[in-house]
């Protein structure tokens, strides 16, 4: 009776992985887009009034991340000059073919919603004249008259776009999960749960990022953190964290319980190749610790300073969790050779087109845009007219 | 507003002016011409192909073997279409790696990437199974320690290449349609269209696709399409000294491959994935993936 063969990788699997750290970054950024939008939608659609302080900022943050979501993909493509083929000659049997359309739709939706939400301020400033006035006149699309009727129409459309935006956000990120979940060649990816897992972790990362940015911005602007707003975001984060982690672990538990032919290698993948990034970063540090910190931090009557501390640390840890999750899915799935007999290795280089340096640079760009937006639009304004 | 009875030349042309024959007749002429043209253009290919079929029937030539020089692969010959297939008889492979060298020379494959390779499976008496691969051709397995018959149960070689599946995951996932299947069943890549996203590399269960370092596009075995359409054999088949690799038209019952397929028990790799490979195997064991 012969046992399992020894380590063996298909020769084309040796050396590197086809999808590098850029493809880790891409779902991370789109996740932040979807998550930040959900916070804005909670306010605009679900009437979570306590989120008013961050509602406009959340929308701007979502747009900023969305604006750079394609950068990692372009850096990854080996023929980036042909990128638009994906829209000009799409092959609709490919899960990837919808990307250009879904992404463009969502970016336009976000841009229009931002222009409408900030329309009062844009029109006010467009009347100033000069170069500054010209910028706002462009943003006002040349129309600087407003009537009570036009305002009412704008608010109606903000609600409509928010309502459309929720399923659009789900499609945008669920689709990213589907890209992986639909690859039957890879048992680490091939699960129908993948789109749902990606969606939940997207919301988790977006809310966590907003908590961090909100606290930092308050410190920067020297204003007090709105305790009820922070508490509401922490509760949302806690709920979606539980959902995301439960789904992630249920998927694994299912594979382990079924104990199919692929589990022997997948369990080794977790235990040997992803031991640190999965067990410690994703499970313990990124899921368990913030679960308890958030449970404490969202209690009513807690000292605001303590809540800020717990919220900030939890937000940071959850962002690490989601980054680790993306790494474990994207890179982890490629470490297992298609021979199912051995493991590849991947250590991202720092330099080069797909290196860590460029990845960090790309990841910093949404923050630069967000800062620029905060200079030209009143992201922190919460007027009564907006609280419909 | 109505015009006066005799005042409007457009409604009531004067008697000396020729009646406007042009408009109505022109329209009818145009309709007739267009209809005739459309019918002719539609019927012509059908008539021509029927004439071809008649000619073929009259010639009563034997169905072409894909590996013979006069194939004209890809064209209908009577009612039969050429459908290429590939068979690997692992019982015959001696692991010389000539196929790999021939492939690299024929297709300019980078040194560290492979359109085809040869795996070696060694079953030891103590239960161990070792798998390794010949990466450079020229009997490179010889560089490894010789197998001692006292400790080895059995050992054999398994050449690998693109499976040119019927239900191809690689064509399915290509977002721009750069991967496609020819009418002869060969899966090819349009290197001028490929964006190099590597989704096909992920989707191929057999590890046969890669992003070519030289072209920066997806790459894989083409069954030497540029040769077989001229009636030649793929380079690997041409050089194989033992007849391990057999290529031909599986729609032709008289081709070598059809005869071997009909007379033997045939297997494919990873059949559970439902990709229906057209590269078939003889002599596989459960350990071969």
C-alpha cells in the first residue's frame, strides 16, 4: 500500500505567484469603498441620525478609495495599455468582464451623489467669482440657481442614489469575491461563500477605516469626538465583524468536517504557510481581540476617552484583520500548487512595479484625495437640511 | 392646408410635364434589386458548399488524416470536420525529455517556463511515492541517483501539456476573449488581445498556463497549431523516439489516434472537474494529477 506522494510542484508554479500583492491591495481598497458607503447609506437611507457627523465624510472617503481602486489592477496587468479591452471587447462568460461596467457605474454614482449632497455649498461658493469660483462653477455643472423645489429634488435623488448604491456596493464587492469563488481549480478559493465573505469583510474594513479617520480628523481639527456617533460605528463594526468572522470560519469548518481529498493540503497550508498571517493576525489579533474591545467599548455610559481609545485600537486591528484575510485568500490560494502536492513561496519585493513600495504609494493616494476633498468641500458640515 | 386645384405643380403636374415615374419605380426597382441581391448572397454559400460536397463525394477520397501533409485542417471535408486529439501512452515514455527540448526550440519558450514537461513517479516498496520532474530535457533524470530495483516497486514517466479541454475554464474566464478554441478543437491565445491579467493561469487546473516572461501575455501549449494546420505533427510528437505521444484527427476513424483510442482503456487528468480534456492518457495511476 502506497502513501501520499512527496512534495511536488508543477514546474510553472515554481518561483512566484501570478497574482501578487497588487491583487491583495485591490480587494482591500474596493472593500473600503463598499464599507464607507454603507455608513453613508445607514444615515441617508436607514435614518441612523447619530451617524450625521460622518455621513458626508463617509461618502467622500468612499469616492476617494473608489477613484484609485483600478490602480493596483493596472499595475498588475502585463499589458496595461490594453486594459480597456475589458470594456470594448468583453467576454461575458468571464466573471472579470463585468468589472469595467460595475466599477464605472459605481464611481459615477458616487460622484453624482457627492455633487448633490454638497450642492448647497458648491453653489454658494460658485457665486464668489475668481479662480476658486470657477472651480465650484464647474462642480455646480454651470447651474448656480437653486430654488426650494430644486433642493427638494436634489434630496430626493440623494435618497434614490443611496438606495441604488447599496445593492451596487454589494455587487461591486460581491463580484470581487466571485472572481475567486468561481475558480474550481483552486479548492482554497472555490466556495459559494466567497462573495458573501468578501462583502462582510468589506463592510467591516470600511467602518473600521471610518472610525480611525474620524477620530484622527477630530484630533487634527481639535474638535470633540461625537460619542454617540463613535458608539454607533463601533456597534456596526462589532455586528459585521461577528458576521464576517463567523462566515470565514464556517467555510473552513465545513471543509475540515467534510475532510475531502483537498483538506490534507489545505490544513497544511493553514498550519505551515499561513500560520502567522491566518492564526495570529486574522484570527487572534484581528478578530478575537477587537471582538472583546468593541464589546467593552460600545457600552453606554463609558468614559468618552476610553471609548475613543478602544474604538481606535479596534479599528486598527480590524483593518489588519481584513488585510491579513485578503493576503491569506489571494496569496494563500496560490501557494498551493495545482499538483496539490506541494507549496510555492512568495515574498513580495519592495521595489518594482508590483512591489510593496508601489503598493504603499497607491494605498496612500486615496488619503491624499480625501485630504484635497476636505479642502474644497465641507466634509464635516452637518446642517439641518441634510438631516432629512 | 389644401392646395388650389390646378395651382400646385407638385400635386397636379401640368399635362406637358412627364409624370414623375422615378419615385415609385425607383422604390420598386430598389426593392427588387435588394431582394435579389440578398437572396443571391444568402443562397450562394449554400449552393457552393453543396457543390463542394458533391465533388468530395465524387472524388471518394479517403478522409484526411490530420497528421498527413494534405489535410487542409479546419475546412469541412464532406460532412466530417477535423477534430484534433492527443494521446499520451505513459507505458512507452522513457523520460528522455526530447519533447521538452523540441517544444522550447519550436515555440521559443523561456528557459524557466514550460508548455510541456515530464513527471516521474517512483513507487518504493516501503510505501513512499516520489514525484519529480525533468526540467531540461536531454535525459536530465539521469542526473538523479539511479533507482535501485531492490527498493522500488515500479516507476514510470508522465508527460504533461495543455489538455485543450472541451469545457475550458481558461476560455470561460478570459475577460477580453483572447483565449479561444479553433474549429479543430485547439485552444489558442490571441497574444495581440491578451491583457495579461493571469485569470486563465489561475483557472487552469493543470498548471499548464503561465505568463510568458518574453511576451508578457498568457502562454501555453498550442499542439503546435502552426505545424498541424500544414499537416505536420506537433514538435513533441515528431521527436518522441518511442511513440508515447500520438496526435491526429479523432473524427477520422482511420487515423492512428482513433485506432488506439478505440482499442484501449483511456483516461484523462482531473476528470472530476468536468473540463473534458482532449489530451488523453493511457497507463495512469490514482497518484497522477
